[in-house]
């Protein structure tokens, strides 16, 4: 089961993308939040521990 980012809470700091070992997290310029590709995510939980606003959860 992949992780999901709550767009209403994400502050676009990029902490999650920096620690993702499989680069499943990305950001489109102009977007309000980062997003996690469920096809790439390996459920390692690295992103959840570094998110300062706790906006990442399992789908």
C-alpha cells in the first residue's frame, strides 16, 4: 500500500522527496503539494518521519 500526501496540509518543503530512496515523490512547478507515485513507492516510511506537518499517510 502506497503513501499519500494531503494536499491541504503540504507546505512544499521537499523534505519527503529528499529522503525517498526510490524517488517516488515529486513536485510539479506551480502545484500546491508534492505527490507520491504509488507504482514506485515501496512503503519504507522514510517520508513520514521527516514531514514537519504530518501530511503523509498510507492510502
